[in-house]
């Protein structure tokens, strides 16, 4: 999330709104955003309905306790609501590919 | 003797029937391990319509509804899913 914050001006410069999503409560997300200097909204997908709709639920075990969380992923969605770029797992942590896709989109649009 | 040989045949059949069943879970277990190494395919692909949603965000004062469809025709959206608050990445 910090990496997205560092690239926020680049993303906003290409007419792109950054929205974070996690399966926490909106209040946890706000505290997390404050602690990390994140200024874009982080939406609370409590229980994960949206994460599930986007096909990102992953199950894992920690000491035999099974849990569900989101997979790390970034979708770039254009103004018509179409997905024009997606990054998943490790490549989603570094926003440079998303920034690149935004800049290409700006040249096109 | 006859009964014993029948028993042997039965035993052989049982091994044939249930033997592979014991081997198969072991195989599928190793397949699971492989799956964890290779990233699972994505449900949504480039070119797909992004599913609409409305979620809540807290801005320090109040809860606000944020919908993907609010940005339609106005802005691109970089939708960044992350694992949990207070985790790295």
C-alpha cells in the first residue's frame, strides 16, 4: 500500500483513482492508512463478498487453523468498466506495471 | 483348501479395489503442493467487465459508500486488493 502511495501522483496524473480493498473492517483500514500515510480510500470488504466475486479468495492453514484471505491483486479498470490490466501475487506488490498501463491508457485516450 | 483359495482371491480383489484408493490421495496431495507453487489461474481476465460493487470506507469522521460504478465515464480505477491491514506489501 505504501508503494501505491508513493506512485499516487503518477496514477492520479493519468486520471486514475486508486482504491484499496481488504477483508478488514473500514475502521481497521482507516487506522492502517493513517499509520502508513496512505491517502487514498481503503474499502472494507468484511467477510469478503467482493474479493470472492473477483475470484481472489485463498484458503490457507496456520497451525491447523484454516483461514481465508484475499490474494494480492491489482486490477486496472477503464472508464467503461472494463479490466485493461491485472497484476497478481508478487507482481501486484510493485505498482510500476499498473502505472505503466495507466500511462499507455492516457496516450490512447 | 478351496475356501482358502477363495479367500485369497477375495483378498486380492480387496487389495485391487482399495489399494489404488490409498495411493490416489497421496498423489492428489502432491498435486496440491504443486498447485501452491504455480499461481492459480485468475477468474477475471483482461477484457472482462469488472463486477460492480459498493463498499464502505471510513475517512476518520464518517463511513462513506464507495461504488465502482461511481467512476464510470469519469476515471480509471486501480483496484488494489491486499491481504490484510497491518501486513506487508
